[in-house]
C-alpha cells in the first residue's frame, strides 16, 4: 500500500457513507488495513461487563474504524488532497488545493 497521507491528530471530512459531510479529528490510523478512527464518526453501540473503569457495566457508544478512502484532509476549512514534496532535503506534506505546506 502507498504511504498513508492522513495522520493522527489531523482534521478530516467524511466524503462517503452514513456520516457524510461530518468533520472530526483523527484518533488513530491503521495503515496496514487502511482504516482510521475519527472522533464522533461511525458511532457503535457496545455492551460491556462491569470493570474497574466502568463499575456499572452496560451499553456504551464508541467510535468505529472507517476506510481511509472515505475521508479527506481539511485545510483551512476546505477538503483537499495531500501531496508530498521535498523542501530543504525534507519530505513534507502539501495541500494540493492551496499549495501550502501542512505543519
């Protein structure tokens, strides 16, 4: 698989699926399987047994993974693709729409 262009902490917009047009922060990236977990997106219902963190147990909602192809990087409020360039001998991510380096 190609280099993963979305990283943990990026703000992304969902472009396909039940949560289309929603935005959120990337919590984790699974580059091997091409999945990302985005804050508040693809909420799943889980039944849990009582444990130290949740002594009552019960039903909780958690974010589920979605395919990385269904999200797009948000740069200054605009969804854009990401390219790689070499600047001063370093490989940097660049927003295709604006041409600005992503920090």
